[in-house]
C-alpha cells in the first residue's frame, strides 16, 4: 500500500497531532500519508521539517484540507504525490 489515509476530522487537538506523529516515523519507502483535516495542522509543520518529512497542503474548501506527507529523501513517494495533481 503506497497511500495511508489518516482522517482526523472530528478529533479535538492535540489528538490529530499525536496520531500523525505516531504514524509518520513508520513510513516505508514509497509510502505517503494523506491526512484529511478540517483545519491546517500548523503545529505539525515544524515537526515534519525537523524529522526530514515534506508536505503539500491542499485546501479543498473552507473546512477540508488534505495534507500529503512523505520522507524528503523518498523520490518514489514524492512522484506519487505529485501525480495526484
């Protein structure tokens, strides 16, 4: 499985952050996370940078964001995310 979906809608902070930071260190080569959230995870962005992860955040509407996250050194996962448009 290349995509791991983490749907944090309906969760109160800090649970989305905690779930993401527990899941992301376990990413394997070629995998990425699609995090579905009702808001931008602003506290998560610095953590991602500190742990060698990249992200693209796409705002689908005012209360729906998709945050794609992968290892910075993983060209396969980055290519997959970029192909999603």
